[in-house]
C-alpha cells in the first residue's frame, strides 16, 4: 500500500517516510483563476471551459516498491 499527497508542500520532506506527492503549478493556477474570474465578470455569458495544468508525480519513500 502507498500514500500520495497533493501539492508538493515543503513539509513532505520532513515526514518519515517521505511522502510521494503530485506537484502542481500553484502560481499559474492562481493567475489563471484571476484571469477567468475577470473575464466572467465582464462577459455574463462566458462559456464554461476546461483548463488543464501540467502536473508531476514526485515519487518518494511512501510509494516505493518494498519487494
């Protein structure tokens, strides 16, 4: 069994075992959110759309194969 976290917080490096996590570009996510909110406020019929961001799986000790 393994445990995976989300957002690659600095505190994962101090956990034992070190936590495997998914790293997301939080600054880009925030910038896009502000941009979209602004567009939605200016355009009431703004279409719903999907926005994708790159992620990276940071494999650490909590997910290592122990065999």
